[in-house]
C-alpha cells in the first residue's frame, strides 16, 4: 500500500482539531503578530487569539480570507490533507492530516512495531490503550 499526495480534500473529518494550531503556525511563519493578522483580515486580535486557542470558530468567510491571506486551501486550515492510497491496481482517495501521515511514517521506522500493526491492527490498538491507561 502506497501513499501519494492527491490534491484537494472536500471532507471535514477531524476538521476543527488542527484549525487553531495551523492558524498559529501560518501566522508565525509569516512573522505576524495576532494584532497584525487581525488588521490584515479586518478582525480583532482577540478573535485571532480565540481561533488559535480553539475557544471560537471562524466563520466561513473568515476561513476564506485566512486561506487567501496565507495562500493555502481552506481544507488545510481545517486539518485535512488528501492522499491517494494505491493497493495493487486499485486506488482509493483518503483524507489524512500531515500529523497522521507523520505518525504512520514514525511507526514504519520500527520494523517490529510496524509488523505488529499490520498483522493485527485491533490488537495493536488494544496494546496502545493499555499502555496509555
């Protein structure tokens, strides 16, 4: 099974989970303060702070303006990235965040963990749950 970048994502699965984190990362990457970003998109610094902390959700219009300002797709802001999964000759479109892809890549680095995951995914999850709890 191989993962390929697939393009735009129209799903909203897990959408709000990463919104604040991505707004903050993009703002900092562009060397903007919350005040400067707020001024750029005509909203208050408090609103930017609330978006980043996850205590307020931007309107669709604000999401559009943020995406245009940072030159990213709205789906990226919502935590969705698209990938195509190829299994022999069949291709499936799936939606995963960059963080989920990173998780998979990290698991693949350890042959024993990866083997356990692939051989029995349910058992692997149960082992993780026991370890966490």
